[in-house]
């Protein structure tokens, strides 16, 4: 690109290339996560966030740079997942504000936009940490501003920005001791460098066909506006390695029990609004999504006047199709059994195949024959989430609660303790800003609490609360045990301010422990950790490592009891736990800490055999 000025069309191609390079490197970025746990997800979160932005931009192309940047910002904002995704969305939110109203931008304006992006991102983080994506973005933008006036075009400037970002990335271990200790650079910073690499590839004309995003299928019905995902997929769907090739050895899927895939039918179809006889019912999208969520997740509903695109993972495919029939004629029905996919994955020595590339899809009629598909039946009556559109509700409840959980057992515990909506997510899949926004909008409540239950989801929840016009409070719970403690402190008779205080205090009074398998060799906190050993984590600190699950649990619990008082111990069993191990652990606790009250619940969480709370 030889032009001095950058317009909206150029910016869209830059973003698409940036998203493509990031996607190619997502698994490599995941591997840079400092903790040796099997669910490092910085690359995944940044990839999903950037793809959301690129998709929004492709759906709203403009030659105007200001309008193109606004579209990217919106897509990133609503698709943001995890801390890294939120920070990425804020970088381009500030960029968008800087170029608002501009048709084109030169080096000076482009550099100023990068700088405003950095300023916006820093403001979004309560306690910025140096040696992270923030530092890489800041140093690159600072350098851009410094040289912009003597730089001939945006291509030359972006090459300088990339070089400075790469240089800063290599210095992140010197700024953040834990990175130096483990011997890696910052994962979020690496993700940003990948995006900048895509920018440079387009501007220099070096982009190859390998990086182009795939075009929409010519056989698909007309495109309709993308309104985002409501409820994210559970950690049951096989993760596809970059390029659809082999997954990394010892992947999380190899430790996932096939039977734990709860919403096993992956469904996708169109509702043709023009072909319904008689005239189709009026379509209420928000109600339809909530009704799908009763027995499903990973819900996407995209609608316009002619077509409705539906995607859902469901336990009851017949019910889903039954519910869709009143709105028009169903076309392009595709139903896959994800348990069957998972068995195939395990049978192929870790090779994971991209389902969209599989030409031989399972015929849907074989599944429908098993469901006993009945005549159409319109859902009416009951509470809002059970089927009544919100406009028919005349009285709001005083409170509503949205919580994030992984595992059916944990989800059920939350539902039994005042939680109205449980978003599927956690370490292995972070909900997006849009997921929270949609959940908030679906509740008929005067004041809504969000319990992220994961440190990597707090920023996303806070961003959703800021975007919502409702009265929303984020209780910054960093773990599942903290979320449970906050729920127990909630009292519907109290004021919002008092409940917020009670819930935060309760969450902070809990010590949280996790036991999982290490996925790499490392040294941390004076411990020598070997890949495949069990590690015990107390809050953010690894305190035990052992080839024995029992020994790792006992060392962790001893440390937690020592620091947490130990009046109440709660154990949540997950994948990888076995009854004999649990019984042995219970017996040991009863013997070593006879005064402590002990509770054991089936959590069903993936990757973590035990989650432990000490109060």
C-alpha cells in the first residue's frame, strides 16, 4: 500500500488480516499462559473477541475510516471474552473515538488514535500490571506518536509500531518476575503483536491467501444482521486445533468424559419467514433465546424480516424444532451428536477434525425419529425465563442474579440458591460481554447482581454492567467458592447497597483451592513442577505438586486450614475424581481436623478433580 492516507476499506482488510494471524497462533498463545494448568485461554479469548469484531466490520463495510472503526469497536465490545479480550476491545474503542467522523487518516491521526486506545484501556483496568498487553500497547503507541510527524505514510508507521511492540514483548519477562521465572513472554502481548503483524501484512501487500477469512457459503440463505451469542458453549465441544489438524498432546479433551457432554445435539437451521402457512407468528427474539436456554446452550439467533438463523446445543432437538415451527418453514436443518464427535476424537489419537469441513454430516431424520416430534405447540404461561415474553410481565422482582459456572452440579447448586440465570463458562470458556448483556436484559428484576466467579471474567462482567441501562452490580467473585459464599450472604429483604456489602465481605472471607494436572514442567514458588503431576492452587499460589492426587490434595488442604481458620470445608468433585480418592480425603480431613464441618458435593467441573473452599 503506497497511499499516505488510510480509509475504511483499508482498515477493514487490516482487521481481517489481524484476526486471521491471531487465529493461526491462538494455541501457541494459550501455551504461553504462566500457570501450568490445562486451560490457559488467552489466545482463545483474544481470537474469539477479534473474530467478533472482524465479523461486525465485514457486515458493516464503509469507505469511511470513522465508521469502519466504529463497527470494529462494537463487534469487539460485544464479543469481548476474558481480561485480554476486554482490554483488546478497549484499545480499539479508544481508537474508534479518536477517528470518529474521519473519512481518512494519515500517520499523525493514526498514531493519536493508537494513543487514545491505550489511555482508554488503562482506565478500564483497576490495577494495571506492567509486563502485559497494556505495556506492549503503550510503548508501541508512544513510539508511534513520537515519530508520526516525520513518517511518510501509515504503512511505514505501522512497521515501526510492530517493531516496537515486538521489542517490548521481549522485555516483558524483565517487567513481570513470574514471566522470567517460567521463561515466557506475556501471552496477551503476544496476541496483540499477532494482530499488528496482520496489519503490516496487508499494508505491505505481503498477505497471502492463507490468511484470508473464508467467504460466506454461496448456497446459504441471504445474510442477516449478527446480534451475538447469548449463552456460550459448555466445555464439552471438541476444541479444533489451528487448521483443523492434530490437537496438542495431552489436550483437555483427552481428559473429558464423553458422557459429561450435557447438551449433546449440535443444531443449526433456518426459519424461512416467507414460507410459513398460515402467516407466521410474530417473532420475539429475546423470548425465543430464553426458551432455548431451558435445555440448551451455545445459543445464536440471528433474525430479520425474511430469515431466522438458529444455532443451539440442546438435550431435546425435537422440542427445539417444535418451538420453531410456528415462525415459518424450517430449512437447511443440521443436527450433529457431539458425544459421537468426541468418541471419534479419542479414537484418532488426539486428531481433531473441523466439523464444518466434514462433507458427510449425519442425517437429521435419524435423530428426529427418536425424539417423537409432535405437532407445533406454542409455549405460554409461567415465569419469564420459562416462556412469557417480558412485555407480558407487569411486576418486576426486587432482585435478579446471574452467575457463571462450569459443571452441571455447580450450576444446579447456584440455581437452588437464588440464581436466575447460569451462564456456562469458567476457565475453559469465558462468556462474552454480549452474553452478560443478553442475560441482564432477559431478567424482570429491579436490581441485578453478576457473579463472574473467575478472575478472568470480572472485567467482562463490569463492561456489560456499564453497557446495560439496568441497575446492575458486579460482585467481583474470583472463584466458584467465592460465588457460593456471596450467594449465601444474599438476603432479598436487604437493600441493594447492604446486599452488595454483605456479598463482597462473604466472598473475601473464603479461601479457594483447586487441584488439577500440570501441563508443562516449570519452577514456581520454590516448587519444581513436572508435567502430568497434580498441583494444588490456593487462590493464585501453587502450594503443592505431586504425582499422587491424594498427596496434592492433603498438602493444599493443610495450607488452607492453617490460613483460613478451617471451621467449614466444602469440596466440589469434578472430572478426574474417583470415589475412593474422595473417601480417602474425607477420612483424612475428619482425622486431622475433627472440629471442622465438612460438606462434599458433586460439581461436575471439567479439568479440576477438586475445588475446595475453607471458611
